[in-house]
C-alpha cells in the first residue's frame, strides 16, 4: 500500500492511500463463493446456484462491505505507520487521481494538538464528599407519600398545602389578561405554581370568596406581558381540597416492589438508591471541578475547528430533542443556531482531548472491575437487571459508550488524586443539587 500525508493547516491533514484493485476483487470473489455454498434460492438446490445469480443477488452488498473493510484497514494502517493521533472522525472519499489497477482514496482529518507538558500536580481541585443519612431516607419516604397523596374537598378556609381551584384575571394599566373571561387552574399553596404574593393572598379564603390583590411581577417573570409590571389580580377560590397522605404501612411498601412489606428492607432499598444517586452526583461535581481546572490551564491551546463545530451541532441537536420530548415544538432551527454552543463545545472538546492525552501518556487502561460495577449499577435500576446486562454486552455501540464513560471517570479520578486537592463536606441535598 502506498501512502502520502499532506499538512493542510496546523491541525488538519490529508492522507492519500492506494492499494491494488485485485485485492478487492479477490476478497469479493471469495466471499461470494462462501455464500454460494449455503445460499437457498428458490429454483436451485443448495450449493448449485449459478455464480451469475449469486453475483446479481449479493454482489453489490458484498462489494460494499469488503470495500468498507479494506478502507478502514488501509486507513488505520496508514495512521499507525505515520504515528498520527486523530481528533474526531476522518472524511474518506475516492481520489480523482487513480492509476489503472488500483484503488485510491483521500482521507481528510484533524489531529490532536500539542499540549506540551501536562503537569496535573499544578491543578487545584475541590473534592466534595457527602453521605446518606437516616434523615435523607425519612425525607425520601415523605416524598413517596406525597407522590401517592389523594385530595378531599373541604369547606374550611385555605391553608398552606391545600389545593385550590382558582379563577383569575389581572389588570395592568389599560391591559387586561385575559382580554375576556378568566383563567382557571389549580395550585397547591406553597408549591410555587403561582406567583408567591398571589398564593399568599389565597390563604384564608373560602370556596366562593373573591379578592383583589396588588402585586408587582419581577423583571424575569415567566409571562412576558406582565414582567416588571404592577397589576391588580382578581382571585376567586372555586374549590378547596386538603391532601390525604397514605401511611407507610406494609401495603404502601409492597406497592414499591418490596414483597416482604418490611420497613427495614424498604429503608435499605431506599438507601441503596440514594447512594447510587449520590455517587453519580459527586462524580459529576468532580468532573466539573477537574474540567474547569484543565480549561483554565490550557485555554490557549488551539483546538481542531471541525471537531469543535461538530460538538456544538451535537449539543444543539440534544437540546432540540429535549424540547421535543417535553411536548413543545422547537420550531424552525436557524442554520447558525449551533454558534450559540461554540464556547461550551470548545471547553468540552478541550477537556475530552486532555483526558485522552493524560490516559495515553500515563498508559491508563480501562479497569474491567470498575466497568462491571458500573454496568451492574445501571442494571439495578430496572426490574430485570440481567436483561439489561445482556443488552449492553450484546450491543457493541452501547458497550462502547459505557466503556468511554467509565474510562473518563477513571482518568478524572487519577487527575484529582495527583492534583492539589481539598475536601469539602456537603449534605446529601447539597450534593445532588446541580
């Protein structure tokens, strides 16, 4: 195989590689002969299908598969022999200049920048610690009771925690909202479902009672037409309901999959879940801490522009998908919308390249034990854990993503251990708050 490498920019390269076309035809022919021995085609006995029929039926697919394999093999060999370190995926296209009897392809790609010396001992990292307490478990049980609460109509005045069916309209200067009629809704007092001053005004009102309250909405209020304005808000309490919380008894506990109905086992399961959530939250905090330190230390390093743009477009796509999943219409996305993510993308690319470089220079390898622990942790959140484990192990793409995440965590831990670090104790609630 013939290889030539050109420098197109400080971080962009063009690699041309050539190989004999007979190599392609030889492998395609061999693959088709293998298929002919076992192919079952109507009208022919197994092993007796004419080569022309096999070629018509499978030739195009086999040729594409063999060519793809040869291109990958040829490109990987050229990268290794030239000691190139890629940043992102290459773009491989047929060359316009080919000689008879050869295949020629051109790959354009970006390479990892030169970071110089990477001395992680100069970084200063805060490592947060926290633990799950009995109070945290009590709080979770209370949250679960809240999720299963029911409501009963009462005739007494509104109290904190009540659900109030309410009709409202407001007047701000000459503007009435809504222009006609009233808005109807239900709010739980203290939940923040309505503006606090309005919720506070509902306290003490009985069903059927009306009231007008003067309020001033903040500048960042979620209703743009009211933001920063003073208004008279007219309220009518239509119906008042108080919450009924279920007891944390055996029936309640069994409803969460604890067959024994025992409180002790229930609390143990909750502790396990909270500790799993806490572990992930602490790692996210450490990842952010280390990432910020790396960005500050190596902000001047030039980054591969196409890789940064690809990351920005990926971040935009993720946000658009989140909007869709929330049931909202993202509308028409401008062609340049990804530019709003460029700064964040640069930081993410910089940290990712540095983490990879630290792993390479220090010969860090994926810890199989840590990978298995992480997989079991993911699987434990599902009703059939073994099915999830099998799914990952049988899906190369899923497993590759998991391996990358675990390897990144390993390197982050490795950096934090060797950096100048201090510990800061947090409560469970503080730790899991983004």
